[in-house]
């Protein structure tokens, strides 16, 4: 359809920054200043030999604090590597399930998924709803299965309305004190491309007019041969204890999650609600994520418990995750587009490819009070940076000027009633042959580049990034 309204652009997102010297944050500034002052004090008060001795580790710390690799501080990469290596030495990166089946198991899934338990809430008139209970944090997560309508056949005015409705939905989450975060996941499962032809052929009436049959045949012939099944879902995580009334039981807390999920007006944002995920739906989603071969299992084989949804074997490597014979690589968002973008900026990342792909956008909702405090602090930091720049008589860079303008504009918008969310993005691709890992990795990184996103491989955190794409309420920044 031809657009009938103006093409809008979206942007003004920014990374939270603390005050520091130059382009550094507070942590880097403290490390740099300490690396300079410690050797000087040692030289002044203890003599040349201790001063030179202190200068060697100080220089190493200085390099770690200012050097970046792939957009990430070398210090952070080193910390992640040390944590992973420590877990590896303690045999915490490998999992073997169902070894002692006769013994009661407190933890059925590996890693961050271990404290999770699946509950069932009977919603009158709608049937059972699956709720994942994190026994470590007390949080409850409920999921709704969606059917995204897409934007290819919509006019621009409809698209603009849908995007605005999605923004209003995110802003409304701040009004519910119990809501912690939300996650939207799109799964792309490649197929041979005959699904559309088979679907149409099975539904064409034998006595249909010849013109109608010819039109359908032409549409099927013109459809792309490289297709994929598209599955969408939204998972809402709540902390019932934050709602002002502490629930008396886990069942009451799970019902609170279902209540919060039912209050979302998702259809206005362009997605049809299929149903609320049942316990069987959640078991199937988790199981097929760990074992892609289970996709071909018949419906009669899906009478599984939560303890059966996890992998039989799983092992986390530094830059990939191995589970039940499959191999996955996960990325996290390093930087969003600097420029303003149109509504279709994520289309390349959500385009079918050769390998299965899971894209999850996670939102952490901030209350009105917290949002105001955060934005006021960010505006104050931007002002302090500007004062420091003027005192040093240094000309502002274009990035510094743009960042300060965005911080001030965000504070003004929040003061006029806009909501504030923190977001991140996780991408996971899975292959069954380890020889395809590099090709699958290149496919995702090309698609992310076309979407103007900068991703980084979750080195040392592959299991956590993999779990973030599952409908279980795992939010790695809070983990």
C-alpha cells in the first residue's frame, strides 16, 4: 500500500553516563587518577625503588581502564574472562541432566534457569495459564503468544499509530508498581518455502472461479522461496511484593502476574493476541530452544513436565553455547543507532536467513519518581561536563554536544508526562553442525549492520544471553 502520512523518525535514546574526565566515566576517571597518583606518592615518600615498583601495575591498570576492544573496555573483557574461567575450573559451565532420576531434584534446569519453577493458573473462561516462578527472587513471569500483523501492507498513518500505541503501552507499565520488566521475542525458524503453497492448495475450493485460482497461483509464485516460521511473544515479569500487598502464597503471586498481563492493550500496537501461553506452551518453547530437533516431534509426544524441558547436556564455552547436540552464539546490544531511524529499522535483522534466529528486546520499566530522578541526574552530569570543558578551554566535540542535547530533551519530555524505559537487545542463532557456526555468525552480524545496530558476542556470558531469549523472565542486568 502507498503511504498516506508523513514518514516519522525515532531516536534520542542514549547511554547513561556518569561524570568523569574527558570522555571517561567515573570508574575510569578514578582508575586513571589513581594510576598516576600512587606511583608519584610512592616515589615522593618511599623513594625511587618503591615508586618504580608501583609504576608497573599502575601502568597496567591505566591501560585496562582506557583501552577498548570492539567497543568494550579491556577491563570489562578481562573481568568477564576471569569470571568464566573461575566457573569453568569449578565445573559450573557444564550441565548433565537426568543422571539420578530417582532422587528428588530441587533444580531442573542449568545455570540461571535453576531456581525456576512452572506454575499453573486457571483463568476463568480462558483456560490454564503458565507462570514461571523464580524462587530466588520471588518474581513471576507470564507470557502471551502473538501474531504480528507486519507493516508491509499498512499505510504510514496506520504504522505511526501502531508505534505510538506501543510507546503508550511501555509508558503505562510505569503505572503498575509490581511490573519489573518486559521482553518481546521474535523467533525465525527457516523452512523450505513450500508452506505457503501447501497452505493455499489445501484451502482452494474445487469449484472456485478460474480467475481467483490464477490470482492465488501468481501470488504463490511471486512469494519468496526462502521463508521462515515467525513466532512472536511478550513476557511480562512482575514482583508481587512491590505492589503494596504481599501475596499470601505462590498461587496468589502467580495470579497477580496473569492480572498484569491481561491489562496490556497489545492489539493497538499491531499484534494480534493468539492466547496466553499455557504450561505446555512454555515447556515446548524451552525444550525446542535447547533441542531444535524436537520441532519435528508429533503433538502426542509433548506430554512433558517442567523438569523435562531443559537440556540433557549443556556446556558453556567462552564464545558459544553447546546444548543437546546444537550450538548457539548469542550477542548483546553494544550501541543503538546514533541517527534517527524509521519504523522499519529492524526489518533486516528480522528477515529470514539460513539459520534459526531469536531476537529479544528487553525493557526495564522505571516508575515516575525513579525516571525523574534518573533524568535529572543525567542532565546534571551533562551540565557538569560542560562546565569542566569550559574551564579546561577545550572545544566541545559533536558527540558531546549531541549527548547533552539529548539528556536535556529527555528530562523535559519526562517532565511533560513521558515515560522512561531502559532497553537492551539479545540475538541468538543456533546451528546443528558446528562447522556452520562461523557462517551463522556472519549472517547475524551482517543483518545487525543493515539494521544499524552494533552487537557484541556475549563472551563469558553465553548461557545467560541464551536464557534471556526464553519466556522465563531472565533479565541479565538484574541477574
